[in-house]
C-alpha cells in the first residue's frame, strides 16, 4: 500500500499548469527538458506537487535574442576567435 501525504500529492499536467500559470504543453516541455520530474501513469504524466518548486521561479517567456546569441557564442567557444 502506498501512502501519500499532502506534500506529495500527485497532479496532472493540467493541474500543474494551473498552479504555475502556464499551459499544459509548457508543463510537458519542462518534463521533456528534465527540469520537472514526472512519472508516466498509463498515458498520462503525473507530477508531485512539491516538485513544482523546482520550476516556479523560472523566468516567464522566451529568452531575449541577445541572451540567446550570447549563449550560442558561449557554446561555440573561442575556437573561431582568430578568424
């Protein structure tokens, strides 16, 4: 028998989305990125309520273009600096 406490309540993607103020698809994306743990229950994803804390302080929306470019240059490294 599995015991659950209020701290480990299981949520659907829709419930998690409502709590975070995002869409269901954003929740699935966070799970696929590995930023939000979830378990498959049949065809559905189940998220522990306390795991929402892992992503609740994320910045909303897309990163700015400048931030994206800076991250892209950082990943490429300094190998092209001499060109």
